[in-house]
C-alpha cells in the first residue's frame, strides 16, 4: 500500500480492508479496464444483483477519505461504468489503481 498518498484520511489500519473491497469488486464484476484520458480511468463492470449500489457505495466511501478522486457512475442494462478521475498531482495513484484492477481482473 505504499502508493497510498499522505492526503488519504482513511486510517492506516482500515486501508487493507478498503483494498480488499476494491479487489472483490474487480474479481466479481469487472469486465474491462481502460484509460480514455491520462487523468481518467474507466472500469466497465457487469450490472445486476445490486452491482450499481455496490459500486456507488464503494465510490462514496473512497471519495470520503481521498478527496483527490472524482467518481462518476453510469448504469445501463446489464452494465455499470465507473469513471475515476484525479488531478495531475495524483496520477501515480490512478496508475496504481489501474495496475491493481488489471492484475486482479486477469487473475480470476
């Protein structure tokens, strides 16, 4: 978790649990990872079975401790898209999240 910036206000002892929540999302419903812009990561996920609520909940919790993230959730028939943007000073965090999503998604 050395990529977590000091501006993150999530208590250190809770960080592994948050990473595990992201990993579960990536493992269970992630379909595709893309980087449409340098400061934006897009996660395409399967919808249904509460997926949208789950994605929104995790995005809300993450936004509460890491104000440098901006999240946009778009849901459609059978799909949920999560766009994550950061400012130029936090590109490394977005890079790390992209690597983790890709690695966990490929490992399933």
